[in-house]
C-alpha cells in the first residue's frame, strides 16, 4: 500500500523569524550626536554676547554696558584660533565664566574680569594692555585670578593648604576674585565629559585649579 507523500516546504518558504530587538544603548555627554557636536563647535557668539549684556542689565539697569561688550570683543579677538577639548572655541570658556558671574549678580567690573581672566597667560595681551583698556580694577582682579591658578609642585596636602591660604588672602583683598575663580571652575566641571575618564577623575580630585583646555589651570 502506497504511503501518503509528505511534502516538505523548502527553507525559503518557512515563515521568517521575528527580528531580534536590539538593546537601547545608554547615552551620555560623550555620545553626543554628530550634528550636536558640529553645532557646539560653532557657537553663536552674537547670541552669547547679547545674553551676557542682558543678564548684566537685569541686575544693574543703570550700568554702562559698553565696557562689558568691549571686554567680550577683546576676548574673542585674543583667543581666536584656540580650541578646548570639547571642540569649541576656547573663548566660550571665559564667556561662560562671565555669564555665571553675571547671573550671581556680581558687578559689571567683575564680569569684565571674568571674560578676560585667561587673556594675560594665554594670549599676546598682557595685564598692562588690560589696565590701559579697562582700568586698574579689572586688571587687578584678572591678576588675582591668575595667582589663584598658579601651578604648585608641593605635595597633595601642601597644595591644599597653599590653595586655602591663597583663597583666604584673595577673599580678604577682593571677594570677587574668588567668585570669578569659582565660576571658572564650575564651567570646567560642566565640561568634564570632553576629557578621558582617567583625566576627568584626576581633575575632580586634584587640589589645583585645572582647565579642560589642557593648560592645567
């Protein structure tokens, strides 16, 4: 007796397997989309300038904003060509520091010093140039911030003690110097994602005042 023939469906006739669901990858600051990175590297300096002046005017409606604008323009000129580890123009760092300073309600003179705080060490302009353009008070504050940033070869404990000593002296002389330095450090902390993890960890624990720019401040 002939057995019924059992037909076997070819492989390509079998129903397709359901596609495997891929796990969603966690994203963080270091996994920024390419278009976001490109946008970050070309900031709208005009918008940053307007925002800074508006913030100063909010706290000091009667203030002359021209010196703040002039300090902004000089910083852009002086830091031209310098780039941070984030890929952004270096000038975005002093601008951000000045913005934080302005948001704290510190006076326009301190905001000027915040914008210019890296100019003497990183550009061809010196303290004398700043004093000629913006006055002795601004130049004195910039010099104070620079002194707080000086690299030390002491041990960890000695560096901590030295930093505290410098900070207390600066506070006694002009508290605004310390506030500018804290604004500077705060912005660096906000951009630690641009550093390799080991460097970022070392940055958090170091007693110095380092910078994401890689200059060690």
